[in-house]
């Protein structure tokens, strides 16, 4: 006679996933994980849990591309010379609006740890 498959209850699955019981109930409510229902009780096959985890796994991507430059490439000035871009001081942000207007915003944290922002 074949042995019955092992079944996990909600508490066991929550402990296995290191999650809360409400998270497990949400997975079942959203039909994101297979389950067996006995009256009001829910049970889970370990194979179904493994299949769910495999389906939810994020594949490894290739090398991460370098972030885009924070502003467009330097343009020649009136004298035809391209001046090198300088890094902005810590806490200063540069913003180029769609109209072409450039604004700067400076910020720092006060003694209470709140971020204070002003435009110079």
C-alpha cells in the first residue's frame, strides 16, 4: 500500500517560509499557491510549495548597465570650448526642466534630523 503524501498546515508553511499566517492565507485567497481544503482547514503539499517558490524566483540577469548621466553631455560655450562638468557639492541637486530651464536644489539635515530643502 502506498503511503499518503506529507501535507503541511498553514502554521507549518508560514514557519517554513519565515512569513506570517496572514501572508499564507493571502497566497491562497489570491490563488497564487496550490492547496487542498478539508472543510475549513487548508493543507499544502511540499512539492506544490517547491513549484510555487520556483515559479516566483527571479532569474539572474546579466551585468548591470552603468547608470545614465545625470545631465546631457557638455555643449560648447560661446568661445567654442567645452568646459568640463564638475561634480555638484554634497546635498545639491541639478534639475533640467522640459522647457530647458535648469534649477538647483540644496538640502541638509537640521539638528533634529529633519531634511531641510531650499533653492539657492
